[in-house]
C-alpha cells in the first residue's frame, strides 16, 4: 500500500475533514474574518491548510504544531495570493500582459516563487486567468486582459514560472489557476454578480486559459464565486467534474474560493451547510477555504446519505497527493529558509524595473513631447499619484511594504539629481479638497515641463472594487483641466502618467495632454521605471492588452466582435453602432507607441493552400524610420469570412516583437499552426472548415492599420 493509502486508512472522519479544510491566519482581506486562534485546530488535525500566513518563522511555528503535535503529523498546506510578486512587486498582471512576452511573464513568476517559497508559502492562488472585457469590473487588473490567446500564453508562462521544473523544489510554488470560469463576464461589471453567457463564449473565450494551465501542470484550480446561468460555480458539477476533470483531464486539487461553499446558501441552492457541503463535494471541490462547511456540513450530509465516504476519501487523497507533490512530506519546513543574500534581491529589483518600464503603454505623444530632454532643468511633478509609493503596489501586494516602493517623485529625483523638481499634490485621489490646486498651478509657472500623475487608488480595482464611473475619481478631472489650461497658456508641455487597474475612460485627457502614459500599477520599481521611460532610457514598448473605451456606454468592449448582419458603418444609419458616440474605441487592443517610428510592408503568407497539418507562415518587413532604438510588436489576426458559424472579424493568432536601431530593417516571422484555425462548429465541437481565411498583420486591432493577405484552407 502506498504511504498515502496507509495514512488514509488511519484517519478518522474528523481528520479527513480537517485535510479538506483551510483556515485563514489573522485578519482576512477578502471576506468575513476568522478570528479564532487556529492552534488547537491544528493540533487536533482539524485544519489541513492555512492562507494569509507567511514568514519563515511564523510558518515554521504553525507547521511544527501540525507535524510534531497532531496525531498523524500531516504537514499544513500554506497558501497565499502571490499574484505579481511577494516582497518585490512586479507590475500588476494586467500591466504585465502588456509586455506580450511569455518569457518575461515566466521570469517574474519564477522570482515571485523564489521569494514567497522562502517565506514559508507552498501554494499561490495564482495565476488569475479571467478574461475581462468590462472595465467596470475591478478584477480585470489581476488577469491577462481581454484576449483568450494572450490568456492562454499567460497561463502557461505563469504556471511554468511559479512551479518551475518541479513544484516540490524548495524555490517553487504550486499554482492555483483561478477563477474557473467566466468570472470576467459578471453582469454589468458588478463584482460577484451572476454570469449569463452562452456556452460558445464560455468555451471560446473563458475556458482556453484554464485548459492551458491544466496542460502545463497547474496543481490546483479555484472555482469562481459567481453563478453561471443559475448554477454557482462552486457547485457546478458539469463544469468541474465534467469539463475540468473529465474533458480536460485535471486530476489535481479543486480549492474553493473564500467562504464560497457556505455562500451556496446565499446563492439559494442549499438550505444549510450540510446541503452546501454536499453540493460542493459532489461537484468536485476538494478543499473548503475558510467556510468550515466541510467540517460542519459533511457529517450531516453523510448521515443524510447525500454524500458517501468514497467521495470524501477521494478528495482527501487528492489533497495528500498535492502535499506530496509539493514536497511537504519529504520536508515540511522546506519553504522556511533564511533571508536571501543582497545580490539576489538586487537582481530581482533590476528585473522588476525592466519589466515595469516595458509594461508602460504610451497612449499618446504629440509632437514627440517625450522623451524629456536629459537637460531638463526644472520639472513639475504634480498630482495625487506623484508621491504615492504605497499605491504603486496595486490591489494585491503580498508581503511588499510601502517603504520598498519607489514613487514617481523619488524615481525622477534619482534620475535627475541636478534638476529642480517641484512637487505639489493638487487634489487627493478621492474626495473633494481643492486647497492644493492653487499651489500646483503656481508651480506650473516655474518649470519647463509638467509631469501630472493621476489615476485611481490601488484599492479602486481588484476584488470588490467594481466602478460604475470610469473617469478619474474625486476632483482630479477639474484639477487636470486647470493644469492643462494653465500649461497651455504658458506653452509648457503636460505629460500625464495615468495609474489605474483598468483602462479608464478619459478621452478628454488623452485629447488634450501632450503625452499620456498608461502606467497601471507597476510595483516596487514603479517610479524608476516611469523615469526610465520619461527620460528615454527605455523606449516604451507596452501594448495595451485591453481595449480602451471612449465612453462608458461602450462597455463591455473588446476587439474580437462578430460582424453581425449590419456591420458598423459610419455612412449607414442602419448599421451597428450608437447615435451619440462613435463605435470605435479610444485605443484599440494592441495600441502602444514607442520612441521609434515603424513602417510595415510586404506581407508574405505561405502556403497559399493550407491543410490541417500545415502551419501558416507570415513574413513582414519592418523598418524603424525613427531616430531612436525601439521595440515593435506585430500582431497576426485571422478572419474566417465564410463559415458555418459567424466568426469574429479579428481573432489573435500570434504576435512577435523585435528591437530595431534607427534606420534598421528586418523581417519578422509569425506562425500559426493550421490546427489553431479550427473553431467550434454548430455543435460546439472543433471543426476545420475549408475556405478562404484572411490573415491580417499589424500593430494593433485597428483594421485600418493592418496589412492583409488570404489563404485557402483545404481538408485534403
Ligand atoms: C477571494 C478571492 O476571490 C481569491 O482570488 C483569493 O485567492 C482568495 N480570496 C484568498 O485570498
């Protein structure tokens, strides 16, 4: 008998339910707090895992209780939300998505794992893979943006990065792919609301990233809080057991979200904890996070005969196997190690700075306002986000402390030690306090250029942070308009650095400012990264992974729309659109400027006739006509113009990027295995249909900027 079976054979029901129960240490941040001291529960074997606990010593103490004082000595599973770094923060995931660089995505996850694993953590509740097309929803910041292919590549990179080549290694974390599935489509962008999407959208848009995470070996999956068409995901047997375990072959652990098994009662599908626990277990959920529903409810469910011991044993077996896979039986303290050498930290900070600079998306840059001249003598650094180190962390910060984060003001001071930097906050992020406006306007008169740092507070996105209004919060718009007016009168450039966990709806700002950088939340090195871009040490190369709306009424918004029978046409009244705002977004998916000037030409696509086993190769010539070295990213979209089911007018299939010096020319190659031109047919099964497919290549999802060619698909 295997050691796990032997252990299982020795366990009482209470100990089994303990293995299925995860408790929260200390103050919980994402739901009702569990105030109780877990010591006794750990000793009794009534808790099998803990979240929100980190720090080598603290974890060691808890682990000792489990290993040395509980009857069976089973180690605890320690989980934490390590989304984009632990002590060192990289840009928030939505910002990182804008790199379009799987290698970088993997590297930052690896570094996050190294730091968190040393701090006693074994499992991260990441990557978050919810495709989000509605900027009202605050949690878009935690994920890879609006596109399923980006989400898939992000999923693979992150799982590889967190888990390394072996999740049991002392510097690896187990990855929990979340939130399965469709959470990004909450009704009206309202947090925790119901989701009503069709099966096609679920399968084509929301599921692929989870399939990719599972194929890459993610050890766990977390179902979302939401209900899908009336069935709460925590009880969704068809999707958890049927799709995830059945069709995708996932044999890892399914861990509930925070308190979500108990919330089946609130959903209105369970009368009490007994029913809730039975529904979740039968659907395939192994670990109950914080609700206490398995411990309290499963004994009742057993008595009622609505669950059986085999299902409980199967769940315990999966949890024990996970602990084994994470190396916890071999060495329960493997994740509790002394602090690293300073050199490792320095290297990590360098990576954080590079990635943060590359995550910045330059939305506009009129008359080459940026980069600022290195000789800039007097600079105004204005706005509520200018000197706001804590905000740079974004809504999840794991163990990162404020004093380790670099504000824009500090970054610019370090980069321009001889310049005169004048700072004024102007107004607070939220609320009305115009007292500082006059001083800020006065500063404008004394400088050569103005860097205006505006945006959201870190906690205005993330969990439980949906917004119905997508403009700048508080009094910032009035303040920015006053600065723009004053600067205009003085003929001084205004460069806006916009921090936010979503694409804000600010056409008035991008139309009037001389340059706008979308800086999302860039993590520990934010200010240095912003300075690197402002001063031209790094040419901005971020490309927006989400479409920017020009009006909140356009959301949800994304590029991959189907044409409909009356496609948008400004010259035709009876076509899809609005009578009061244009149908086009403010900035298309993929948009992002740099300090180079790229010209694309000569798209060559082969083979002309594509069979299912072929790969389509597209080559395009790229020239940097600008005066600076810069990186360009080129996207390849397809449009299957005639199919049994209407297809989106653009579907992303590949991208590539290259850095070119001034005047340099190169050929960029993109590749799409024909397999990826399969789509879900009328019966929602994948089909490869013969016919013509358009291949469109260019800098973003704006059709007017794309080069196009056609291939013919043939089955034989
Ligand atoms: C609730 C969130 O939805 C989830 O993403 C997170 O992992 C858990 N809380 C634990 O913090």
